């Protein structure tokens, strides 16, 4: 997100180059989706480690039940994101006649 905003700020405020748009079709789009999932996975690993650290620090199962639910739901969201992101590797998005750009 920082890189994205830095590119836009440079363009808007400092007469920088026009920011590149993410590919919308084909293998470039599939690769961008996979990279996005890998970033989600990295943030999931860091977040899960911190949450489990909190659970161990607190040491009370009943007090940490909501954190454990959050871990479960985030893991489900990661799995759904995996299926969505990697589906473009199997079935790349194709440009239709009525699509622009």
C-alpha cells in the first residue's frame, strides 16, 4: 500500500511519472493475484504469531476465546482468498470485446 500511495503522491504532487496500472487480463493478472495472496499469507503468519503470543501470555482459555475465533475466521478468509486468487492461474481472465483497457 505504501508503494501504491507513493507512486500516486509522486504523480499528483511532484510531477512524477504516471503510475502503472495492474494488469486486468491474462497471465499478468493471474500473477498479480498470486502475489496479492502471498502478501495476505505473510500478514496472516505475522498476525497469527502475535495472536498466539497474546494467548500464551494471558494463559486463560476463557479470556482468549474471542482471539481464537478471530484466528479461525481469518484462516477461513485466507483459504477463500487462496481459491479465488489461484483460480486465475487455472482459468485466466480473458478480455471480452466490450471490455476497455
